[in-house]
């Protein structure tokens, strides 16, 4: 009975024990993942970031570096992740003055046997945490929301894109798309 409850979960043995998936038989393919995190803050805090007036220094430059390092160190942080040969990491920022938000988007690429979704998510989360750390003296109420995968490509499962939110704010189910 216990075996049936774990069937289909690749990171668990039939007995329910955690394991690292063996990817040795998988083909190396180009893979890419895009993730994001959104920080909500007071307009004055966002303005200080934009103007470079945060006492700790260049918030976006430090957060970009932290995100890149986080992508590279993901297997050290997430126990069952494979070490990958990351070929590129981009971290970008979009300020929305009207909504008083800072959106971080990360894009991670590799040519390897497994995907870089966790690396992109870790990069976005750590970049967001770095922004918080650098502005907490200005505003302690900054929140980090919407950490999530936006897109992934490569491998057997192909290309996947998160659907946009509907008018009522609820997200429809995500789906795979063929390229």
C-alpha cells in the first residue's frame, strides 16, 4: 500500500525515502528557465533604490550579483538538486512606480541532462532577499511575493509557460506548449 502512494514521485523511493534522481541515461539538451519575485514597498523606498540613496550601496547591483551566485550554488542549498554546468544567468529588474513594486526576473541556461528551474527560482528568491536586506533600515514592511517559475524549455517535457492571471486575479492552470 505504501509503495502505491509514492508511485510517480521521482525523488522518492518506493519506501518513501528521499533520493537524488539518476539522470545518467538522459540526453544533454539546451535548457532554460525563467523565474520571478516581486517586492512590494512604500513609494519612498522604491525611490531611494532608484536614486541610489540606500546607505548599504547599490541595491540592484548587489542583488544581481547575489542572484547569479545563488543560481550557481543551488545544489548546495536544495538537497536533491544536481550540480549543473550553468552557461548563463541573467537577473533583471523592473520598477513599477504606480504599484510601488520591484519585479526581479531571472533567466538561467545550461546544456545538461536536467533542467534549471530550481536555479532560476533560487536566483529570484535570493536576489529578492538581498534587496530586502539592503532596504530593511529604510522600511521593514517590504514584502516578497509571487516567487514562481514563469517559463522553462528543453528536455523531454518541452516548453512550458505560466498562463497570465485572469481579470479577477486568479491564475488559470498552466500548460505545456510545443515549440
